[in-house]
């Protein structure tokens, strides 16, 4: 479904991605793990076209999408729930969800809203509250819910567990699993929380300093000594 090949991305003189190859097959959950500054967010943003890669290609369902604006990509089934819970703070929960649904068929709005509210009952309770006054966890839920309202086939999730309490992290991860299993949404998940991400994912990639250094099944990566030492020590290792 997604094929990233030989991507080089720069921020001015900073060479952030140095020849990244990555594949996500339909129906998979793929985790991308790595330390701060490895280039994880840059990879998701490059897939969405901003920044644009200087070299390499990105294909969605077999078609090159480099240079295609994000609003067209959303229509082709791509959704991005970015890091930092970039919801619209002055809009209510419901208005945020409407923004997510602008490319979807209006006839599906009510049923899609019910589906999203059944995944995130907290958002239903807060439907008239402004996004900016939600708690961190609620904002994260809203970012994911808003992305789902476009009915994506491929969902890019950037650090959904960032800054959240362990209980909320478990909730979010079980919802990601449900979206994948029940709704058939393919997921590319960027995470620093390597333990949860690799437990959930079918496959994973490790990004170090702009390059993929390891890839394999979630279970194999979890059992890998290098990964345990670098990313799982002190937590769940
Ligand atoms: P984190 O887990 O801390 O969010 P990350 O793996 O997502 O890290 P990126 O945010 O993709 O890493 O950053 C990759 C590299 O690119 C870093 O060295 C970062 O400083 C640099 N970088 C990111 N955004 C910019 C920018 N707008 N201008 C210049 N350099 C940038």
C-alpha cells in the first residue's frame, strides 16, 4: 500500500533522512521506532509531501505521490495524525471532527461520528467542549478520531502515546488495534514507546540518525538484544 524508496530529506543543510526504504502492506500495522531526532516525524511528514524529499520516491497504492498536495492525498485514503495533538484549539470536539470529515461523503457523517464516539466515549461526553481545553490524552484521542473521520485506508500516527499516563496509553493502543482489525485500516505508527509499539505491530523498522538500521517482525525486534538495550531498558525490558 505504501512504498518509500531511497528517500533523502533535508532541512537546509541538515540531512535528516539518508536513503530510507520502507514498505507497508495493506492490512498491516508497522511501527517505526527510534530515538529523539532520528527522523521519525520527518519521514511521516515527507510521506505527506512537506518537506518534499530531494531524492527518492513515495508510492501510495502503486502511484508516485511526491509533489501531490495533502488534500488530494486525503481523498486517496491517506490520513496523518501529527505529533503534538495539532487539533483546532478554538473549535469544539464536534467541529474538529467535522473538519476531519470534509473529504468524506456527507451521507456517512452520522454513522462515522457514532463509530468514532464508540471508540472514544470520552469525546462523546465532551463533544461541545473546545479542543484547546481538553486534557492531553483527550486531545490525542481527538487527533486520531479526526483523522479517522476522513475514512482513511492508511493512517499515519505520530507518537500517539507521547506524554500520556500508562492507562491512557494502553487504551490508545487497543483502539489502534481495533481500527486495524475491525475496520481494516492500515497503520504506520511512529513511537518512542518501543515496547507497546512492537507488541502491537506486525512489523517494525528502527531508524537511527536518518537511516533504517534494522527491520523485522514486531516479535523479533522485541526479542532483539540491541533493541532491548537501546530502547527497552528500564521500562518493560
Ligand atoms: P522526536 O522523537 O524527538 O520527535 P524524530 O525522530 O521525530 O524525533 P525529527 O523531528 O524527524 O526526529 O527530526 C530529525 C532531525 O531533523 C533532527 O535532527 C531535527 O533537529 C531536524 N529537524 C526537524 N525539523 C527541522 C526543521 N524544521 N528545521 C531544521 N531541522 C529540523
